[in-house]
């Protein structure tokens, strides 16, 4: 039980990577908060975790809504005494070349990924600093935090921005016992990625199979998608790591797509 007696809040945790991490955390003994825009789906995820013997609560949270984020963290403090681990995972995607990109679409993607991560970070740090208990702040970055792909400029820009936020938190939080790291997965077959396949096929004029083979997995060493389990296990390891020897780091999990 690597995360026994810890409370973890994960945004965007009703499905995909967020849900996989929440389930893995619960198996490792953590109390998990399923924070998601879709309360019904969050409640179903929390119920499934409780049914498997874990401890979980669902929380409606729009990470771009300052009051909603602050109120959500206040609820966790009231119920469980505050968070020990927070993961800024919520995300969306938009496919368009820069010259066709609407400003509203740019702002929406950046708002969720980067501004939402800031609001979650600020609320989490206030609880982690309180009483000097410290904690772990994790960000869901991407290989696109460290390199770019066509048609995803707001996503790439926001994911690069998370690197800076993560590193700033590592510097500021050290004295308060807070560690901060960013997970950078390759393509994982989540609903977010599944939606991109036909969109990219249309934009690039190729088949969906070619998108998978020649775009998404082209630069991996084995032509394989990164799995939910791969990412969730890394998230456990980073949360359980015992010291600040590992802080301010970007950890790429991508089947060799990006090597650093």
C-alpha cells in the first residue's frame, strides 16, 4: 500500500488516464477524489472504486472556474482534512492548422490545460502548505510538452507551459515539503485520442489506419500505444517517491517516441 492514508484529488478523472490513475491509487490505499466536469460520470467512477473496496468521492469541477475549484478543495478539506496529492489531468483537444484556428478555440484549449492547472495548483498548495504537511503536485503533460506536432498548436503551447508551472512549483514548494513533477505520455487510446484519429485523417487526406501507423506511432520503437496502466503506474511511483531528489522533472512514457 504505497499511498496508504493519503488523499489524492485528480481532475478529469471520470474516464481515460484520470480514471486509471484514480483506480490504481485506490488499490494502493489512497482516498481518491474524482473531480470532473461530468458529475454523473464522476459518481459512477467513485462508485466503482468503492465497490472494489476503495475509498472515493465524486466532485463536480470545471477547472476553468475559479470559485468551483476553490469550493471543491474546501469540500475535500472538510471531509478528509485536505489533499496530499493533486493531479492536474483535465484536458481537451482541438485539431486545426494555425492559419485556420479560431481564437476562441485557442483560448478554450489553453484555458483548460494551463489556466485550469494553475487554479488547481494554487488551491492544492494552500492545503499542502497549511500546517507544513507538504505533498505532491503532478501534472499530466505529453510528449507535446517537449516537442511539437502539426495541427495542435494550442495543445502543444499549453503542454509546454505546464513544464514551466511544474518547475516553478518545484522551486517554490521545496521549503514547504512539496514535490512537483510532470508526466509526459505518448499516445494513449483514450476518448480524447480516439476522437483525433478521424479528425486528422480528414485534415491530412489519409486513412485512419495511416494516422495511427504513420502519424501517432511512427516514431515509437515498437509501434505500440502507451497504455493507461503505464501512465497510472508512473503516477503512483511519483506520488510515493520518498524525497525531493525527484522534483521538477518531466518523465516521458512514450515507447521511445521521445528520448531525453
